[in-house]
């Protein structure tokens, strides 16, 4: 039998992205977010979750594809990677898929889209391409800073 | 046997026993005749031996076993306590500590202890001579073991003595490389039996003949021959290292006994007085307490929500219930905090030993006085404060206290003194480390600081003594002329200062040239709950820790003055710079005039924080911003308010310039 992976699917600007369900702690509705001064633009602030505080980032801004216009449909996908817990703002969190690991291909540079280093792989499904994110890279602060420097 | 589930208990208890041995050894060194102390050490060693053998840590067991042998002799007055004995026992304890900590790190706790064991054996046999030591203890009173006799044996000896027999106590020591100990011993008995009668042996004859004894055994022997001829007879057997023949008498220790009993009676009284302090305890994993705290914090948040609701609905019954809940949870909070509190003794109790060892290494005479070791501190602070204190004490030993010659020259007592004191005051714990050494040499510090480019020469002249002393906390600074192992690599005091500040504390140093210096550390009682003042800056709420606030003032526009473009105010005759929180945290784009100020203090420097309004005092639970948001400027953490809103906690230390 083929090995399958469970993937949480969410959308950013109409494109569907996926993250390994093991790294996703919960999906929350938009809540009040307290701004933390002196941090990067894409860090929107911190929110509360079960008595703890969780930093929240705008995933679109982080991936350098536009930024999120606040709406009621927005969701916060709380992920935990290497003991770092962060909430990611996405346009919508749609469903959970079982994907055969055989249909996942290695990441390639995709014109005008997310940088290759943030992509773990691309799942070729019948009707669409699902981009699987490498959350470890997305959350790595050094990476973000380096990119900022390059951009400047 | 699967012992995994016991390993934690074993480790905890081993550490406790080792600490007890350490403490008691130090006491014993000061009062070498106090047999009760030896008893205590013996008990700890014995328990340790039993536990480690059960757990299968053979090396620990064999080392403690040998230690026990030595202690047993001491407590039976057969071996006197000398520096050499204490030293070797200390190194054995040290080896045990290493093994225990190796086990806690998941290793097998194996270590080559043979050299220590054999040194202990020599001590036990009374032949141990510390290399290079001048203090070869002259006090070893009996080179041979005393033999406990039963009544029958005693009668036999008494009768034999009347018939012209001599009772000798013979100690035979075989050479270290002797392989067939049993047969050698048998040959000794064989020779002796032709000369007289063996009454008793230590260990038992069977054990001796099987070779199950260390390098030596003792015999009580009745004969008509002289000591020398007996000695010669035994010496005929080969592989014999040494033979000691001495007269045997029962009365040897009799006169000492009464004195001993009175003394121990006194001691028992003292200990019974101390006993009631001990109460039943259970061990709880700190993680469990932490998660209990987390859950409790959620309760506190809900409580605040209920408080808000009861204010809104103004229902009598609801209000009463909420008030009662508030009282109960406050008590619970107090208890929960108390559970996390541990006496600072846990940190302090390793210092006597450290001071003893270091002062020996440094050839200085130093005594350590500890005051207030029962002072309680939050467990998290305790875990962090050990290393900085070690550093400071080493520093005092190395740089503070002078050599005995210098002290005598300066007209001081030969023995230097370090006082380590802990005490509570308000919401803080203070730890002072005071020495009566040479004090800090201002010129030397200045010179060094200029050399290292920390300050300019002109600048140095304007500094007060305190400011100059504070330079020793700058990184890359060391005043010792020579780098020693103990301190003086120039990485130390700056690390100490950083650590203490990261714990929300502060450190100051005062010095009296020629008479010593004093390091004072101020620490918060707990790191998890903070008294704060909530302030409003535009639409945002911030919490300012109460501990650094001196006062809050309402300002009018005319009170705000400008010096070099910097806003300042006059606060009781002092010019205090003003910092707008709105500007620091960029709450709004434009600069809005705020007319309330929170005066905060760090060390002797003050700053006024401009805010829009004060909300009130609130006990808040400190949350970190998490691993993701590191080093946010002037924010020390966050907390969750009653309405579920996250509120940032201002780090006053970053704002005082």
C-alpha cells in the first residue's frame, strides 16, 4: 500500500497550500491581536490561546506574496515547529486531504510565486497543484532577516 | 530488576546524602573529636552504598563501602581525624558526585575508583601518608584494630595473664602484590599455633583463610614468648609487608566512655530540638507544578472576567460569589507560589566546600560565614543564581582576600573572612557577598579600563568611586595581574551582571580600600507573577513593573522642559529625562502630547515615561513572548488581562539611560 500523508489545506490569494497535519496545532478564527512594537512588518502581534501567548504572522507577507486584507473569513493556523509556536494568518482553511506520497514532487522554482526554499514539495492532484510548505524555513527568523537584507 | 522507575528517586536521594556528607565533613574538620558527626556521615554513606548496590552501580557501592570502613574506624575511636583523612574522603565524595551526575546524564556511572579505594584502604590501615603533605597526622592513636571480645574470651585472657601468658594484638599486613592471601594467612596461623593460642581474629578465621580480607588482618594471641620473637616467627612467612605486635589490654578505652556519653547526650538534646522542624514531604516533579501554575493562570483569567461581569450585572449573589472566589484564588495563588519556593540553602550549601578547596589551592586562609540560608526564593531563580554566585565568591577569594603574609603586614588577622548573606525585603531577595580583603583599588581599575579602551583618561577623572568600581562588570576586564585558574580570564563579572539582570535583578558593588568590598545582588522573589501598573498609551495598554516605579506624576505642559532637544522634567530638584512610550513603541504615527509620567529607576538613574493615563495596579502573570519573538526592544514579556486582551510588559531597564 502506498504511504499517505495528511495535509491541512488553506488558501492564499486563490492558490491552495498545504501543511503537514502533524505540525498544525489548531485552526482559530481571527481574534484580537496585540501589536508588538519593534518587530518585522509581517509579524502582526500576539494573541492568546489557552492561557498562553502566541505570535501571529501574516503568511502572505512572510512569503512575500501580497498582504492579507482583514476579513471574517480569515483563519489563523497555529503551527508548532521545533518548539516554536506561531499563528499564520491565511485567507481560509478549507479541508484536510490524504495524499499519496508518490504524487509529491520536489520543489521547483515557480515563476512569480513563493520562493523555492519555502516549498517542501508540490502535490499533483487530479484537478490542481497543491504547494506543500516547508514550515521550518517559513518560521526561521534568520532566513527572514537575510532576505530582508538582500531585498534592501 | 528493572530499576528505571527508581532512578529519579535514587539520584535525588544520592545528591542529598552526598550533600549531607559534604556538610558534615566540613563540620568534622573543625571538630575532629565529635563522634556524632561521624555517625551522621556513616549513616549517609551506608544508605548510599545500599541504594547504589540495589541499583547496580557497583563503582559507587565499592567506593562508599570503603569510605564506610574508614568512617567505622573513626567512630570507634580507632582512627583519628586528620587533614589527610578528610582530604581523601572529600576526593572520594567528589568522585561519587561525578558518578551520580554522570548517571543523571544518562551514562552508566562507571568510573575507575581503584586508586581512591586503595588510598582509603591505606587510611583505614593507618598507613596513609599524603604525598607532599607536612601534616602527617601524629594522632593515629592505635595502629591496630581493637578487638571486641565476648565474655568467655575475656575470661580466658584474664586467666592466661595470671598464668604468665602475654596477650598480644598482632596486625599482619601482606604485600600489595600478594596473590594467594588465604594460604599466606594460613601459614601465619600455622607458625603461631606452635608458639601459643589464637583467641580471636578480625575478620573471622574462615574469612581470612578464604583470603576475603584487604591487605591486613588482626589476631589476638596468647603466648609466653616475647613480642620480638613472635614478630620474627611471622616474618619468616614470605610476602609479609609488615607486622605490628602490641600489648593487648581491655581497659584501653574505658575512661573515655563517660565523657563521650555526656557529650552525645548533649548532642541528642540539640538534635531533638531541631527535629520538630522536619515535616513530611513528597517529591513533585517541577513540571507538574508548572502545569498546575498554567492551569491556575487560566482560572485567574476567568476570575477577572467574572469580576468584570459581576460589575456589569450588579447582581448581589453573583458579586458575593465572585468576591469569595477572588479570596480563595488569592490564597491558592499564595500557596502555589510557596510551593515553588525553595530555601537558598540549596545553592549556598556547596560553597563551604568550595571555599575550603580554593583557599587551599590559593594558599590563603579564609573562613566563610553563611547567614540566612533559610531565605526562600522561586525555584527558577534558584536554578539560575548558582553560577553567578560561584563566580562572585571565587572572585572574592582570588582577588579580594590577600595572602596571609600581606594580611599580617596590613595589621589584619591572618585568616580572611567572607560573609554570604541572604535576606528578604519587600518583594525582593538580597544576597550580599562581603569580604574583608584589600578592597577595590580605584587606580588599578581606572588604569585597566583605560588600557582596555573602556573609558578615556579624561572621563575617568569625572567618575565617582562607585562608577569606577562598576567598571569591573564591563566585558573584557580583569584586575588580577596574573591569570589564574580560579578567576581572572576577564570573562566573568560581565557574565554575572548579565545573568542577574536577565533574572530581573541588579548588582552593585561597594568597596572600602584596605577593608574589603561588598557585592549586593537584588533579585525578585518570583519570576512568574509580577506587580504592575497598567498604563494607557493611546489605544494600547502596557504594564510597567511596580518594582521599578518610584512615583507617578501628572504633568502640565509648562512642567516639560527641553535640554538639547530632549524632554526633561524637574522631579524633586533633579532633572529627569522624559521618554514618550508612544514614540518608543510607535503606537501612533504622530507625536501626541501625553501628560502623565511614570518615574522609574534603575540603579541611581531615573527616567520619566510619558503615558496618556493610568489604569491601576494589577498582579499579572508573566508570559514570555515565546521563542519566535526574541529580543524585542524594551519589552520583557506579555500578560493576559481579564478581558482576554494581551498586554505587553515594559522592560524599564532598557528605557533608563
